[in-house]
C-alpha cells in the first residue's frame, strides 16, 4: 500500500508540475503580447551573465547595475535595462587593471 501512495503522489506532483509549466508559458505569452517585461531575480540573471547572484545583489546595493527594489529585501533586474547596461560596456571593469608579473 505504501508503494501505491508514493506512485500516486509522484503522479500528482508530475501533473502539478505540468500545470505550473502551462501557467508560466501562458503568462509569458500574455506579458509579451502586452509588452510587459518579466523581471529577473539575481539567480536568473546569474544564469545569463557570468556573475554570482551575490555579486549581482551587491552591485545593485552599490548602484553599479540597474535594478528595481520591490521591497526592502527583494531586488529584481529588467532585461531591457541589463541589455542597455551591457551595451554601454557595463562598467564592469571601470578600474584599470595592473599587468601581471
């Protein structure tokens, strides 16, 4: 009986995952149609740019990267602002780098 419950629960979780995926896909299509930009978390942005999420959050607090603060603890990044920032050279290496010995 325990095996049946585990199988039933895993099938339920799979079905729930499929529903969530469908809702996310539908939401993405709707936001694109309306021209609404989906903000990225530091974790999501870190998968795109080669920086650690903690670095992105620190840079946001320091004003080095464009971001939006949704609350005292929630920072998000708009893809269009990040694209412009990267297009300007992003000031990632604003300080001169010394030569290696």
